[in-house]
């Protein structure tokens, strides 16, 4: 799946990563970490540093701060259509005040008019 997704698009590849880092709890951490390493191998994209930071936090069970997520999301404005990568970063925090949610929606609206 990892290789097939890469053949489709960056968004498809990020979707596979999304499934790896948000897998149900009954999937062992060891398996998810191994899949993450396989996913990383040979993948390159402008958003990889931001997405990787969020993915690592999700795998570790430690949420990023809302402030950090807002900083990471800023990088997405010019990367139109990278919905899956955007979701990984968005879901890496506990946004009780809706700040990340508002910015997430703002980015999607920006993409729609781009």
C-alpha cells in the first residue's frame, strides 16, 4: 500500500501515513512504528518535516500544543490539496478552544479559491 500510494500521489501517500499513525489501539505500537519507518523510507515532500513532527507525536501518544500545530499548519497554505497531510497535523493536538479547527477550515477555504 505504501508504494502504491506513492505511485498515485503525495496526498494518497499521506493518507496511508494517516492510517498508520491513527490506527486503532489494538494495533501494536511496534507495528505502527515499523510501518512509519517503511513509509518514511525514500519519501520526500516539502511538508514532510511538519507532518513527520505531528506523526511522531501521535505515535508517542503525546499531543502537540495548539500553538505548535498552528505554526505547522501555516506551511499548508501554499500546498493546495494536501488534505491528508493537513489532517495529520490537525489531529495532533487537543484543540478545545477551536483555534486549530478555525485555521484548518481557513486553509481549506483558501485552497478552494486558489
